[in-house]
């Protein structure tokens, strides 16, 4: 079956989908986002696009390498495009994600995770793999909702919480999967996903959560595989 986006290639080095990366489109409408994701001149794409209404459209075959992740890495490995499935959610970047869209995402995630044997740890944000340049899907995206259904992960704070230590936080973040990045960028990416209402400098609450994530999912570079 021919799919609408020409912006894809072969997965490099024998790569296969091991991650699912969730994005928002940051465009005024789903139609505008679709046009861009299918425009050869734009050189961007994703495997799936989900409209605010919950309509789901496949733009690139899952076996192919879509151009959605850009520069970045996760769990110490780059070329995320060669080892991931990209899902774009139509959202301007500052709006809630409607219930039909979230329900459609959950259904799609279950199917993709089953097809490629991807565990909950492998469902990540665009901001996770590129904390120095990306913020999507942003603070309004409900990661805990996904985690409660086994479609992502959610931390339980370690008790007692480790003291706020920038060096330790960076090490724990990298153990979980984040790339090396300035502390401010790492903390922002972490909070966008796990503490979206938090502000201010690094706190013991951040340390308690990242320590749990690193302890449960950071044993080795293959932690996301089922």
C-alpha cells in the first residue's frame, strides 16, 4: 500500500523499532501538519499522525526510517530514527490534548508495542532524546495516564530522597536514558515529563524520582526491550 509521505529511507545498520517517540506538530491545524510531513522539500515525516478528532493516519511504513527524531540520542545510542516509530499528535504546542486524540493514541500504542515487542520503557518524548532543543509533547501531555495502562513508565519516589546534587542528577538521568546535556536542559526535559508543574532549581523531589527511574530501568543499554 502506498503511503502519502515520501520522506523516509531504509533503517541503517539493521536497525529495528525499539522506541516509540511522541511528538506534537506545533502547527495551527492537522491539515497543515500533514502537508508539511508529506512535503518532499520539508524533509520531515513521521510514521503516524493523530488528529484532534482521534482520526489516525499512517504516513510512512513502520518498517521504514521516517525522519522525525532529528539529532539526539537515547540510552547512549544515536540515530534514533533508525530504531524508532514516530507518532505526531496534532497540537499547536500550548493546547490540551483532546480525549478522542488520547484514546486513539492509546489504541495505536498498544498495537505498535505488540507488533515490535516494545516495552513501556521504550515510549519516550521527543524532548527526552533532544533535551537541548525540543520540548514536545510538552507539559500538557498526560504521561501518567499512559503509564497507568502500561503504555509508558512513571516513577515512584525513593524514600529517603537523595539530596539535590547536580552531578548525581546528571548521572542518574543518563543511567535512565537521557543524553549528556547541560543541567538546565536535562532538568527541563525531565520535569516536562515527570514534574510538569515544578519550577525553580534542582530539588530533592527531582532526585527521588530520577533515582527510582535509574534504579528500575537503567541497568544496561537494552532496558527498553521486552
